[in-house]
């Protein structure tokens, strides 16, 4: 695997949308994959119609006791 050089933090990062994984835990892994696909599709759609250059899709802890899939945009 090739390592990328460290990038300088130019630009600003904004939260585009957040998908909660709270209800997914009840139903299983297939629904979690569906949430990830939905987040990736939202990132692609946002890149197509917006002035954002880069989209970042990540899972992160929130203020609530459950995880969330968050889409960030960098411009």
C-alpha cells in the first residue's frame, strides 16, 4: 500500500449531513450497509451540484450514545 504525503489543512471543512445508526442496531448489518450507501450517494450528489471539492464520509461518535455516519465537505 502506498502512503500519501501529509497534507496541509488548507480550506474549510463543513458538515453536510448526518445519518444516525441508532435504529440500525436493532435490524442488523444489512441496514448498516444501506445507511453507508445512502451517505456515499449523498456525498456524490452533493459534489455534483455544489462548490465543494472533496467529500469525506466517516463514522463518528456524537453527543448521543450512538454512532452516526457523517458526510463532510471541504472547500
